[in-house]
């Protein structure tokens, strides 16, 4: 099997001073690297905070329209129930330990 002409041209260009990836980018991606970096800076704040903002908006909507339990109150109830269970099933102190 003989290699195609495109493969031969890629192999011959490989010894060139520019790496193959940069040649590909300059051929098929006309935007400069500075322009791409500038676009990323502009969209950086929106992209990085999108999940936070959407989570906040969803949380506000759910809190206003649904009966959401109070987590603090639920936590205190769980702790008091755990204390009661511990006291109920605690090993009795022996007289030798006192």
C-alpha cells in the first residue's frame, strides 16, 4: 500500500520550523490567538458564574412556591432524637467505676 499525497505532504511539512498543529490552525482557523483569548476574557465571568446564578434563581423559585422544611429546625430535632436514643440504650455505670 502506498501512502497518499496528503500524507506525504504532511510528512514533508513536519520537518518545517512551524509545528503541524499551528499550520493546521492557521489554515483552517483564521482567528488569531489574541482574538480568541480576548473573547474568553469577555465571556469568563458569565461562564464561570452561570451555575451559581441559575442555582440561586431555582432556589428562590422553589422556596417561594413550595413548602420547603426549615433545615435548622430539622437538624435540632435529629440531634435531640439521637441524644434520647443514646440515653435510652447507654450502658449503665457500674459501682466499681465510680
